[in-house]
């Protein structure tokens, strides 16, 4: 495949945009080469500016769960745009999608819409601190909750890719209130609580990690976190920006049968438009302004375009719950096909999968946390990524990212992917 126009556009972008991209993982720094510039997309396919067709395994990092240019979302956007794009005033749409959201997710009474997953997580932590009157939070090494200062303490995904998990600009004062534990290591969490028994406002966690590859929780881990939070009077925050409405209509809470105190959402909830949300019980949400003292605001929060797109998307997901079974089956088909092919080689590998999230790690050690994910062979991953790209398959350009499958993928697309995979791994 040729990428001449992408290369030209990247050079032009670097003159006016830091690094030539508006989000670091897009820069291909961890895999080398030139980022692919997209012209359009349809269903399971991306079409770049050089005319190449790529099978898409990132789905815009999750939200395109039904495929690109999903017609009910496009129709809703078109009709809504004719009425105006932003008012800074309430609309009936906000109440409608809020009701649908609360119907679909378990254990929550009210939801507040914001503009991104970062905003949702930042606001959820502020609300937890205001509700508990405590300052410290526990997060897990390798988990990513957006780029707010409190979260850039051994963050995953792009932060790890660039070798700067502790970003300059994050003050020591902020960092001291973020306490680190280790994913799938309940004892590390218990140790933190024992050291700060009355200071922890909340634990925030990706219930299924997606920013160090796909890493499912081990049996008893999330149940243990729930028990520790109850014991020490802290709140449990599920960052469901990736897992919400993807693993099940009610997200990870429903799929794993674990109750969080606050849950954050993004990606799928806006049908692909910039949006986020956080939800909790009446008791907790009533601490939020204008009812309570915890301040959070946003001129574009509840933007009518995002609400229209999200309403169309969530309605489709609620009406077709069999989609989740189909998507799980497609991901299983991909997993089994990869396993069959790579097991015949001498390559080190681990394949992690949960629902429609999956990742391949070039290591012989089970990948259960950030340290074991970081032990993978990144040089092998680079060659693998570019090999798959040359086969017309677009994977996450980082060893620390989960693949996200979409329902527009056909079994023929997956078989095509597996044929390319077979050729690539035999060449490594």
C-alpha cells in the first residue's frame, strides 16, 4: 500500500499542530512510520486519503460499536442540525437520553452529561471527594482515566507509549493525593487503605482494563475492591468510558454483576460525537451543583447534536441486545483463529479477550497488569503492526491498547484478517 498523501498531510500538520496530531497515540511514535490520514469510513472499513481500504479494529477507540456511518445516527444528526447546533439552554433531548441511560445501566438514579471521558472521570472524582469530605484517591498503574492532572500518575495507553507516565506539569501537590495500587492485586489496595484508613475518597478503576491492552479482572478482584470500599467508607468508581454499553447494555456493572457507587461513560454514549457522562445514586448526585455544593459546569454539556446521536445509538443497542452475542462470537472467532495460527510458530504470545475487546501481547508471561503488559516485545509488535497494515488491517498503533470490534464486521472480514495474520506472523 502507498501512503504518499498521508505523508504529505502529516508534514503539513506538524507545522501547525504539536506533533502533527491532536491526540498522541495517533502519531505512530511507538510503532514508527507515518500516521494514516482518513478520508471516510463505512461499516467496518476505513478509506484513507491515498485510496486504501482498511478493516477497522479500533472503531474510533470504541464508540463505533455498530460500525461507521450507522444510518439511524446519521439521520438523527441531520434532522437535529437543522434545528440548531448549540444553545447553552436545556432541551427535552437531554431528559430523554438521561431516562434511557438510567434504564439501561444498573444501580444508578441520575446522570450528568459532559463533553468527554476525561471530563466525566475528573468530575466523578471531585464528586466523590465532596461527598466523602476526603482528598485522596486510589488508581491503578497502567489504567488511564483521561489527562486530568490527578490521573497522570503511571497512566496507561499514550502516556506509557511515550515513556512519560508522570507528565511534566502535574504538581507534586496533586500527585500526593493519588495513591497507586496494582491491577488484579488486591493486597496492594488493602495496603494503601491500611496506610490511609480515613483519607481515601474513592477507588477509580477500569473494570476491564483497555489501556494496557485488554486485561480482564481476575476472579474476586472487583468483589474485593467493593468490600474494601465498604469497609473503609470510600466510593468505588467504575470508569466505563470503554466498557459502558459495549460489554452489555448496562456495561461492566451488568456483565460482571458488581455495583459501583459512581460510573463514568463516554464514547458509545454519543454515537461517535464528543460526549461523556457520570452517574450515581440520588444521595451522591444530590451533592452536585446546582442542588449541592460540588461544582461542575459546561457550556456544551448536553449538546443537542451529541444527545441526538447518543439517543439514536442507545436506542439501537437497547432494541437489539442480540448484537452483544454476535459481537462476542465474532471476537471469539478472531481469538481462536489467531491462537490456532500463532501457536504453530515459536513466537512468544498471550491473547487476552473479554467481550468484544481483545489484545495480542508478545510475551510468554500471562498479562494481568501493567508490569506484565510492559514485558512484551515491542520490536515484535512494531513489525506485527506494520505487517497487518500492509495487509489492509488497521490495528491500534500501540502495544498498550485493546482492539475494539464492531458489529459491521462480517465473518468474511475476520477470515480475511486471519489470512493476513497468518502471513504476517510467519514473516516475523
